[in-house]
C-alpha cells in the first residue's frame, strides 16, 4: 500500500498514525507491512510451561534501549510448527509491543543471534525486513518510540499497546536502498559521538557523590573519619582500645552527651478522631528525602498527642530514618516546622539549641550514611535503633571553627550541585540532538539524494510480482492451419 509522497495528510483509518510529512521525490510512503513481515510472538500459556521441546524466548523485558539483554531468558515448549514460525533470525527487528509506561512502548532492538534457536513471546512484535534494511527500520522505529508516536492513539487504561495491526499499518518513509544505507551510516556516526558524550556526562553523578563525601571527609578531619569503620558502633567505647586521633582542640562526643534522642508513634488509623481535622504536622521516614523537611503531608489532632506516644519536636530538630523502604534508612533531614514524628524516626533534640551544630550533625550523618546502614539489624526489614543513635560518636570542632567549616562545606557542595545540574541539562540537550538527527534523517535532510539511485517506488514495483493477467472471455479463436 502506498501513501501520498508529499503534504501532511493523516490516515484516520489506521489504528495509530502520525501525520505524513513531505519527503523527497525518490522516496515513497509505505506501510511497515509492505516492507517487512510483521509477526506477534506466541502467547505463554500454562500448557507450554513444560514439554519435550523447550526453547529460549525473548520477551519485552529483554529489549533495552541499548540492545538485547540475554542475562535473564526464559524457556517454554515449542513444537516444530511453532518453532519454525517463531524462530528468530539475524536481522529481525524486535519491538516492545506494550507497557505500563508510555516511554517504553515501541522500544526496538535488532536480533543478532545472541542465542541459538531462540523464539519470541507475544509481548514482542517481530518485523523481518524485506524491502528495507534492518538498521533503517530500527532507527525509524526508535524515532517513533522516542517521540511518542506509538502511544498517541493507542488503546488501554493502564497498559499501552501498539498491537500487530497497529504496527503493520504504521507508515514509513522509504528511501532508495542505497540512500537507506547512507542514512544509517550517518546516524551511526553521529550517535557514536552522542554516546561518548553521554557516557562522560553520566559519570558526573557518581563522581559528584564521591566529591561530596570527600568535601565532608576533609571537613571532619580528613581520613580519620573515613578510615574508622567501627567507631560509630553502639559499643565503640568498649570495642576500641583507643579512639582515632582528632585535630587539635577537637573532641569525640556521644550524641547522648549533648542531645536528647527520642522517637514517636503512629496513631491508630482506625481512630478517626486522631486524624480528622488534624492541624498538627506529622512526619514519617518517607519525608526524609531532602536537606530540610519544609512541610508535612499528614496531620494529627491534639487527641492523638494526648493519647499516644506522639511528641511534638521543634523546628530545627535533626531527624534520622531508623527504617524505611529503599535507601531511606540512615538518612537525615532537618525539620523546618514544629511536628510530631512516627516511630520510624529518631529525633535529635539538642540540650542547647544550635543551628550550626544541627547542620554539622546532618553533614556527619550524610558522611556516615553507609556505615549507619550497615549497623541495622533485623530480617525482613532491617532497622536502626535509638541506642545506636545515642551511642554514635561525633567529632566536634572548636566553636569558633564550626562556622568556617560549615561555610566551606556549603560553598563546595554548591559547586558540585551546579556541575551536576549542568550535566543533567547537557544530557537533556543530547536527547534533543538525537531526536533532531532522526527527524532530519526521515525527512531526507540528513544526507544528500543521489539522482543515480533507483527510486523506491520503482524498486518496489520491480521486486514484487506483477498481478496475474485476466483470461480473455469467450471461445478461443482457432489457429490457422
């Protein structure tokens, strides 16, 4: 099936369809099914979980933006008929058929025979190119996947699906075969540069984490803090024969020597009087994601304070996540409001309020984050406890040096933040650059056209069988003797 070569006409009859744009005269608009065989993989049913012909198969999870990942490949039974139908061959273009994330729909990869005798599941659509190269088709699918063309008109509530028919009827601008190869070569050359730039920029984030820790380590006495792996343990006083030596006039102090450490509670959810019309901010370990907790997402009532173990702690209090999902446990934040806490938070209330000392403690726990997490105990949900927090030893500098150290930390961490933000912006610019490269490629603007190339329509007409001639009606005339 051919489409108009120029203009911006939209085919409303197709399940999913971007607007068609103007293309060079030697190109032709085609459906993907016109340039390759489109096949949806086989469904994984219980009857095929076991059998005499177990074969590996590729599913959507094996398709990544950087190629096929075969680190976790499943198997199911394929009889000879299904094996012949669903066996992958080198050059097949595999596409993620559907996903709960719109950004994942249509993600493509080229099969390069990574596994012998491998098939594919129905979460994957395979296109076996016939009148275009695998690489050209791959980049075109990539272009539409990244731009969201596959999900603009797809059906579904929580899952986006292209569908075999949707992909089969999707239009593709087809250049002459020789130009396809020139386009692919140019894209690959330009993408090689963007990949190198992306790799360099992606190293900024882990390097930033190292720099932040180095800045804090230098402020806390250099290698003294980093090299002492067990001084923060609850039994440090008895465990260590001698504490690591600090700079002159610095002192080791347990947190319990200069602060009161407490925790809170979670009022019963079934008691509506504890929550309805509550005006007291209530924070949990899930709030410990920032340097400062500016507000609470939940509120409780005076009744909850009176009848439970919840206690209100003042703004400026340092809170430590004792347990929590992911990497929350061990993180520290400063409350920006008076608030009650739940039992998953340890609140460090200084005996003598000092914003500078609170900031110092926050930087200390940021430095010792990994070591604090390693001291957690428990099976399913490891956690810290108040005893560990109270017994933690902190290097305390002289009062007149503390402001200077905090300024040093803030100034240098700010520089790292700026560098990381710049790298993030540069990565976003690379995304736009790659999209621009692909946009130009499929509009015939990336490489020049060669008048000696055979036009796509002529090549298609020559490659396809001519329609059968209709038989003449009536009695055949007798041949002359």
